[in-house]
C-alpha cells in the first residue's frame, strides 16, 4: 500500500512573528516576480469560475472568502 501525505484542509499564512496572519493581505502574482506589481488571476473554486479579488484577505491565517476559510487555485506557477 502506498503512503499518503496528510495535508491540512486549508493553507495557513503566517505573520512575521510566526503567528497566523490576522486581517492580512496576500498577493499572488507571476512566478519569480513581485506579486503586487504583476498579479495573476486566482480563483476560489477548482473549476476556475469564481475569480478572487486581490489582495486576498486572511482570517486567522486562512485565505478568507466572505469570512470563511477557503482554498485558492491558480493556472500556473506563482509567487506570493
């Protein structure tokens, strides 16, 4: 039986002190570039039908969509 990786259901973003980023801003952009200067379109759903406005707000370290933790999806490599 192959080993399966156990991952958290949502990514967690940390502040500079290592604590979960509360009421923070996350920018996602072109790989190897400044994400604020060259943002890319990211989505709230795996079907890529619901674009997420940037910057992405965080609650308790989680990307937040209408106050609820959510996953983000991109179509290419990215920088944060």
